[in-house]
């Protein structure tokens, strides 16, 4: 199976969960992130210096703040650079200036979720598509919002709906697997994450999420082996070290918002 190799900085993708300590017992893009695979639209193209992207897209945006395309590019650049609150502000104003623009609403909703405003993000995303024409990527993001609010059963209904449109998509399966991790249903989590891992288009985040689910069940040697898969020695060592750090945390892993990708 071919997985996309990333620098060791890019590790576990899982979602922000403010109550995760109790739940589990307690840009260049993201550094060893702990956020799900699905709250954004990170490009798979060659990475661009995020500061330069913010500068260039910011100039275009300031020349015409009401231009939807300029706002979208600037908002995405800000998100990639980790300037999440500013991205929310830009995309909020652009959405007001372009009422009914579903592409802007989708970006705004994702930015809100990135910034930890999960209920508001969910509500905005609900306006960005409709039941008669759903977007499976947005359904998956809405699922992560529900998981972050502790509403796991509701979250899984959104993942299921997304999978009906995009069967076996690894990013959606990864989110579903992490939803089971959050509710301590670890065998189910592993089963779903193995399905995602078997997909040739799965990226490194899926592998790392599977390693986490396996490690949380006490199978540390197997988890380390998964974390090392397909990586050069230095990156593999960094992955394993971080896996151990997460598993050794008091109360279990803590999931931070990178804002997941899909």
C-alpha cells in the first residue's frame, strides 16, 4: 500500500474534544497535528510558503474585499498559516457581502470549525448545501463538529450519509474511526480505520490514526510497527516517539484542532 510520506512534523490527525480527558479517561500545515482528517480543504499540491501566500492573497483581497474568489484564497491562506481567527473574520465579511454564495459559506463554516466554533460552524455548513444536493465533504465536516460537541451518535449519521455518496472514502472513514476512539469503542475504531488504511488513496494521517487506535488497546509493538510504515528512519523514529507521548498522556490523548481535512 502506498502512503503519502510527510515530514515527521505531520502526525496524528484527530479532532478537538474539550471533554476528551473525561471521554477517554480523562502550516506549512500542521505540526504533528491531533485533528481529524476532515475540516478543511488542504491542497495536495506542492506546498507554498504560507507567509508568502498570506501576503500575496492578502494584497489581492484588500484591493477588493467584496470579491468572493479573493476572499476564498485569502481565507485559505490564513487557515494554512494557522491564523484561524483572522480567516473567520475575512470569510464572515465575504459571506455577508455575497449572500447565498455556497462556496463562501462552506469555507466560512470550515474556518469556524477550525477555530473551535463547532455549533456555529455546523449551522453555517448546513446552509452551504441542501438535503436534495448534499456535499459529502461538508457532511463529513459536520460530523466532526458533532463529535467535537460530544454528540457521537449524531456525528456518525453524518459520516454514514457521506459514505453513501463517497463509498469507502478514507478521509470519512478516518473521521468515523476517530469518532469511535472518542467514545472508547476501540475495536470498532480499529475495524473502521483498517478499512480506511486499505484504501490506496489513504494518506499518512490514516496510518497514524490506526496506530493510535491499536496502541490505545495495549498492542504497543503493533502500533509502533504501523507508525513506522513507509517512512525513512528519522521520520519513523519521530512518529514512534510521538505515538508514545500520546499514549503516555495522563487521561489519554488530547485532540487539538488542526481542523481536519477532506
